[in-house]
């Protein structure tokens, strides 16, 4: 009896031209969730959703063409019924005003030039999780690069970090399942921008858009490459592109104790923080 009622309901819906497809389709959706077949869908005759793309404005839904269709109507399942979102002559529609980390279920139906339905619709619908671009929470300079940290998004399988400098384009840094990443190849002495996108598990597709990101002025930590005794009784400490003169006796003492590098780095690091505030990300 239940199957007969569902079949009668499906037949009635095919003839409808109103925006709302169904007053109650919970039984069909529950059957799909339980892994059962969908009555009347074995020989489906209508457009099918082929994919989704999360953008800065919302989700773009794509579907297949249907013969003799003048336009299409996209529907959203609201938990009780299929609600029409709008008509379009193209094979895609952008659903705007979405909440991040929410799952949305869609179906589509073909119409003729008079606005009458001429196809069936996929009653189970197809789901997509809308993910807003991750937001970078902090950028921090370290001895080996820049530590990038961003917010976690439920439903994101992986993240892809990008970097750019000056007027250049975004360049991929690395993929990670974590919400932090250390970029070790940062150009020194430049303002560097970072942004993050969500990607799927195998990295083959983006699942979120990206935003303008955040920037930081990065100066690489100086390091000691050698020292030299001079006639003036001092040690010339060679660092990354710079020289620092310290008293010879102090240099020998630091060398014997193994603290020469630490002494130079700690003093230079303190000066950088005072002069430039290098640990503060720039907006």
C-alpha cells in the first residue's frame, strides 16, 4: 500500500507546474538514506546534477542538458519540501546567501517555453557542503620561515596554502590536513601575502574559494657562517649578507663555549622586534 501511495504521489508531481514540488517527500528521502531503491527512478528521464563549485558568492550547481528544454528550475530541499530557487536557460545556477559548513540538497527539472515541466526530477537530490574560505588567524616569523595558522572548517578534507609577493599571482606552497603550516621558502626582505583554500582528499578539486588573505613583512633570521681574526684585535662575524664586529677576546670565549651563534642571533632578533615588530601580521 505504501509503494502504491508513493507511485501515485510521483505521478501527481510530474504534472505539477508550481514552484513547490512536493508537500511531503520524507518517505522517499528516508528510503534513500536506508540504501533502498527509489520508486519510479529506475528509468529516470530528466536532467541530472553533475557537480558543484563553491565560490565567493555561494554554490554553483551544474547539470546535464535535457532534450527540448527551454529552461530549467533548480530546487532546494528544506527538510519538508522541495522549494524552487529560480529558473535559468543555462546549465548552471548560483545559490547565494549560504551558511558555511552547512549541507544543501538540490534537484533540477526541465521546463518548456510556457513554463510547464517536461521532465522528471531526481527525487533523492544531490548534496553539497558549502565551505566559506578559511580565515588566516595568524602569521608568525620563525627561525626557518613563516608559520601560517587558520580556522578549521567542518567538512574540509584538506587545505591548500598559497603565497604571493608584490604584484605577482598566487603560488601554491603545500597541502595539509592540519590548520597550520610552516613555509620554509619565504623570500626575505619582502611583504608576503598568504591565503588558504579547502580541497578534497586527493587534492584534485577545490571545495572552497579563497579570500584576499593576510600579509607579513618577512626578514630571514641571520645566521653565522664564519669568523675572522683581524689586525685590529676584533672578530668579524659573518652573517647572512652582513658583518658584525665584536671584541676578539669575547669572540674567542663565545667560540669556545659554542655560544657565538646564539649570541649573534639573540641580539639581532631583539633589535628586529624593537625596530620593525616583525611578529605582527600586517592587514
